[in-house]
């Protein structure tokens, strides 16, 4: 390819941020490789007939995620906005359907079967909601008569209500953080900051007070942090947190080697929520730092693009999307390191899960599309108008 090539792919290649492509591919391929290390033990523990059951499914999701990632990255900002609106509306319908017909697992309804496929709608609603919210906030600047802020706040309340009813506190916190970041860069006043900050504190208190599993998780985490031995501390999430902690100790700086980990055989969710612990045991803390660095680079690169962007919608959407990726990866790694109570949140790109992988592919594709270089409209009149004016003056003389 050369710069004179006008094909769609060539135009995409010369305008896209190739460092974001490299980061996304490194994480996606790393997740596929790690499925060989983390998932066979899980398949054996649940009695699957094929120890490569999760590996094969992860490979299928990987092959589905690639066209989503690159297909979405080819779109224009207008098409990203339209596609996100469709995904957002569809996800809202599925979130309502989950509450009515969803599968109940551990006291929560988060999954629904559609045409034989198990889908977690909360994964898809996050990036679509952020892009739609960015458009609503930006529309207020272009068209003051449009109640963009009111619609954005109302849609936020609707999404949070549907997530809490499942209940899914982790996704609620993540969505709120990304929405708050978009609202902040859109020019939130001090009173709004105080108001929503107070609502956030009240929400955490309400979850701790009225949601039993949140209350138990926070108590176990605080008790362990104080060196105590809280009654019931070795329930499912407490047991996994302790095993994850042991994984990092066993791995040391350089790890035990691919496939040599032992603690993963005792981690029920080693292929999903605790895959970062598998990285620590088999590849060491240095590789954990590399993975964290890649996520940090995606956030830094996205914010750098947003700082230079003149279009309000694109700037807000970029900020919201990178906050989604950064906060979700940060929460997952912090839980694995016992720095936060268990949240049941996957590591983007790497953890096993079709909904998670496809949703993050859409999210990253939208980020790549919005950060592509685009020609800026000039504010000056074309020189030909000046030349014609001068010619007319000369003829009149």
C-alpha cells in the first residue's frame, strides 16, 4: 500500500492509530494463549468431556471478535453514533428481558439465551451507552434548544436502575465512573459534582446495607485487611481471593513457566475473573506489569487524542471509552491482588467469555474509529475567490 491508494483499507491504514491496533492485538492474542494455561483445569473440574472445551470456545469468540474490532474501526464518527444508538436500544430491551426471563445464577439475573446463545446484555450496553451519552452532551453545544443534559441524565438513571435490579453492582460502578467522566469533560458544574458525588456515596452505603452479598464481601475484605479471621471468610469469593494471592507468591518475578502453575487448579474462575492470577503464577510479576502497561498505554493514548480533538462528541466519547477500559482492567487486577473486594468483573480482551470479548471488541473498534486522523475544515475562503475578485477589478479598470 502507498498513500496514493484510495481503497477503503488503505485509507484506514494511513489514518488509524496503529499503536492502538498493536495494543489490542497483543491483549487479544495473549488472552487466547492464556486460555491454554487457565481453562483446561476448569474443564476437568466441572467434568467436561473435552479438556479443551473452553479453549475451543475462546478461539471461536476470538475469530468473531476480530471482524467486529476491525469492522467497527472502519466506520465514520456519524456511523459510530448510529450503530451505538441501535446497540444501546437493543441492549435496553435485553436488560428488561433478563429481569423477566433471565437465568438466575448465585441470586442474580444477568444472562439470557437468544437463538441458542447465552448473552450478558450489561456488557454491550456500557460502550453503546457511553457513545450515546457523549452525543447527547455534545448536542447541547450545537443545538441549545435540545435538552441533551436532561436526556443524558435520564438515560443514566434508566441504565443504572436496570443494572441494580439484576443486581450487578460491579457493572453499575463501572458505568457510573465512565458516565461521570463524560459529564465532567462536558463541563459539569461544581454543584453537579457535589450532587452526584453524594448520590454515589449514598449508593455505596445502600448497597452495603441492603445487598447481602455486597455486605459480606466488604466485611470479609476489611476483616482480612485488619488481620482478622471473619466468620465465613473462606466462602467462594474469599477462597478465590486467597488462592489468587498465593498465585502471585508462587510465581515470583519471572513465573513458574507456561503450564506449570498449580494454584489455578483450585481457582474455580481462573479462566475469567482471576486470569490475572494465572499470569502472575506462570509468567511472573514482570509480565503482569507488561499487561498493566498495555492497558495504561491505551488509556494514555486515548486521552492524548481527546486533548487534541476539536469535535465535542468525539472528545467526550473517547474519554468515556478509555475510562471504561481503564477502570474495568484496574478493578480486575486490584481484586486479583486483594486490593479491593471481589467484584466478579472480567479482564478486558483476556478473560474467557463471548459477551465480554465481543463487547470489548466493539468498544475498542469504536475507539480506533474515533481516533482516526480526519481532515480539518478550513475557515478561510478558497484562494480562487480572491483571484476572481482581482480579475474582475482589473477588467473594470
